[in-house]
C-alpha cells in the first residue's frame, strides 16, 4: 500500500492563493514598459520653466508640450480594445512601446518648441494605447484569480508616477539639461520591448477568424469629446477662469460629443466601448470611485508641491524630496491591500484607504508656514498608505463579473474615468487656489488660501468613503467563461 507521499499518491491540489508564475512574468514585463510612460508624464510637468528657457519660447507655448501629449493620449485610448482584437495584445503592446520610444528619441532631439510639441504627440499615441492595454493583458492572463495581488503589482506605476516623477524630474534637471528627461525613457522601452518578445503570449487572431469592426461613429464622438474636455480643463490651471471662452467652448463641445457617444453606444453591442458594462453595480461603482481617486491623487499633486515651494520656500527638488514619504506609503500599502482584497473583497479595503487619505489630508488644511515639517511628512506617509490601499481594490472591482472579451472595454472606461477625474480635480483646485491666494501678500493670507484648497481636496476623498459601500463585500470569483464578441452580439467582419 502506498502512503500519501509515496509513488502512488495523488498529485497535490494547486494552491488557490498562489499566482501562476506566467502571470507574474507578464505583469513584470508590462510594468517595465509602463514605467517609461508614467514617469515621462510626471517628469515633464516639473520642467516647463526649463523647457521655456532652453527652447527660448514663452510659457504659454511650452504648456502645449503637456497639453498636446494629453490630447493625443485621450484620442488614442478608445481604440485600444478594437486594435487588440485586430492584431493581438502582444503585437499591439510592442508596436505601442516602439511608437513611444520613437517619440521619446525625437523629443530629446527637438530643435524648437513646435517640433517638441509634435514629437510629444507621437509619444501620446503610444502611451494612450499602453496604459489601458497593460491592465487588460494582466487581467485576462489572471482569469480573475488572486486579482488583488496581481493588481497591487501592475498598478504600481500609476500610483508612484505622480509621486516619484517630480523627484526624478528635479534630479535630472539638477544634474543635466532637459533633453535627458526624454533620453531616460530609452532603457525602459528597450528592456520592456525585449521582455515583451520573450514573455507575452502570441495571441494574434487566427487566420480567417471573424474580427471586430471599427465603430467609426463612436471613434469620431468619444476620442475628440474626451480630448476637448481635457483641453478645456487644462486651460483652468493657467490664467483662464471657468467662465472664459477658451475654457467653456471646448468643455461644452466635449461634453456634447460625449453625450452623443453615450446615446449612440448604450443600445449597441458593437460600440467602440461597451457602456452596457456600467449597468452592473461593481464596474459602475468602481468607475465612479476611480474618478474620485483621480481627483484626490492628481488634484492634490498640484497643491502639495506648490505649498512647499510658495509657502515654505523650497525649490522644485526640495519639494519633490519632501513628498517621498507619500510614495513610500503607497508602496508599503499595496501588497497588504492586494492580500486583503483577495480575502475580504474590495469594499472594506477601499473604504479604509479613502478614509485614511481623507484624515491624512486634514493637517494641510490648518498648516501654516511654521507647521512642523516632521508632522506634515508623517501625514504624507499615511496619505500614501491610504491611496495605495484604495487604488488596488478599485482596479480589481472594475472587472467583477466581466467576461474575458469585455475586459478591454472595462480597461478603457476605468482609464478614462481616472484621467478625467484627475483633470477635473486639478482644474477645480487650481480655481480655488487662484481665488484664495491671488491677492495674498502675507504668509498668513497665503496659508489661508492653501487651507481652502486643501479643504476641497479633503471633500473629494470624503465623498468616496460612503460610495465604497456599493463595492462587492466578498472576494471576487474568477471571471466567467470567455465569450467572443461575435457570440455576445458585437458586429464582426471576415
């Protein structure tokens, strides 16, 4: 008779809490490439003055280096799901990474402001595809298992980019000139491309397989609509006010186009993005909370460096270094947040994260020019823990009950929600800050203006806390059996 451990013993059952090593390899592969996109976006935001000086152009022109990039991103994001269905995720990822690399090299070699803006648009086309595709590839590979652990890794660049990017940008500008902000992308792209060829599965459609048809009407409505909204909101952070034509015209036009897309897409299974996913509570609630998380994360990242620079006298590098505890907090929280999400479900993890972020922002409401730096850095550490804990369960909840072929649509929806939320939060806090500090001539008056802006930032995160109760309260089960787009009613073509 054989013993349980002898030759005749049945093979041990797989550990349900163990993530497939192939999923980890895939996640690591896409994270390496995505780091170039995320860091590049945030590095450039701290270098506009240096770019204006180096290229001998007015700041109003140089601002298009960031605005043009963002517009290209938002025009490109909606086509990601369709492009993946046409050529496969592996080939699309490598192609997008190559486009981003090309744009980075050209940007580093730019000879004037106009050429830099054009090359940043090239970067935006690649980056707009890569960010939603990164999440799609990993969620599809994980098949809904241990999604919390996996999301804790794959969303790391998104969380750390706005926090550590300004630090990296400050170091680069301190040691070298602005061109190295783009040269630094080359190793990420090169290593990411090499890893992608080795580790990403070849998932190109089989010859003769029916492929999804491009929704041209949806493309003409959604991409330009979101881009116009972002353009309008981006003008608020400059000298324009909410009632200025340069803000209202693109904002109203963009909202009209998005409304038109919504009316077009809701009754259609073959729309560019399947908005019918929002009829399900978990993806809809996760998208709303992702919007608020974007407001909290990116909006506060406008306020925090300015507080340290304008009120406390720090330079850009010093302000970036002071923000490091927030990045450390986000890094520390993510692994545990992933574990708790897999064990308990996303509801209570997200609620705890938003509550911590809300509480940790309160000290900045009452901060003055003399408030203890140690106290505020401790608050930043807790704030980072809260944001790190909140983002992981939200990303996983967005795919609860979503079929395999619907994952690209869910990725596009959540990506747009986060970025538009970030733009709304940044614009709203910029308006509050401008009104509160415009005529401030003393440190006390300046501190009051920043206090008002941080009070609004607290409100953004506080609103999210009760909404977390609508997230799933139990661990998420693996995704349903894959359903092809043809079987689910999407129009196809041979």
